[in-house]
C-alpha cells in the first residue's frame, strides 16, 4: 500500500513538469533529454530530438532532472494525434502496437522490428527473418514507427559498390596506360 502512495507522489511531481524539458536517467544509452508530454499511471511520454516520441516504463526510470543545460528546440505543436499514443497503462500501450514498427530500449540492448504478438510477459518482434522475443519487464522505453532506412542504406551500399568498381576500373585503366608507356619507353 505504501508503494502505491509513493508512485502517486512521484507521478504528481512529474505531472508538474509536463511541457518542460527534463532529462530521464543520468547516463547510459537509455538516458534522454526531451519535453515531457504526458504522465500516466506507470509510464511517461517524452518528445526527444533523436528518437521522436519515447514511452518510458516508470519501473525503469531511475532519475529525472530539471533545469537541464542541453537545449532542445522541439515543438509540441508539430505532433499530431497519430504521433502520440494514449493508453491507461504501459501494458495497454504495448497491446496497442500490434503490426507496428517499434524500437525497444537504446544501446546494446535495443531490439527493433514489427510487433507480431504481445502477452503480459513477452513482446514478439519480427525483423527480416529474425523473430525476437523481449520480456516486457525488461522494456525500459519504446518508440514507434522509427523503421530504419534499410532500403536506402542498401541502395547506398550498392552505389558505393558501383563507385568502388568504377575506381578499380579507372585504376586498372591508369595502370594499363602506365604499362603501355613503360613498354614504349623501353622500345625507345
């Protein structure tokens, strides 16, 4: 009973910071600076520059800081209703994400893919041919719809391969010309 009361006090402190810039967690890959958009029973919604809208599971928020020195020029007006999912709890947020692209956590523990299945204990993602199961308890934060530009990267990779091949061909042509000049010089 004491922990519920404590959560309510913490939520009230956070609610006072809505629309203000805060830093969630003090370091590490899951630390972010952004505008606090909403405080729910067990998660918060944060608008960040690198990730867009992030949903933080309050069970994993170790600290939050105000009067953050890092500047952000994020405009809340730019968000539309689709950008910001509303839910009563973190579990109901997860349940609403079926068939959407998500990124879970940041840093070395990140997982990303299309949500295929959600239970109270696991969320199943599909990324290419890989099936990834993440225990919901270990989800620090989640963002929605940030599918990587893999197709663009692949095309860039193809372009790089073409550029490398063109350079190799040019180098071969230059070498052939040099060899031809050497042979002509030897004949003289």
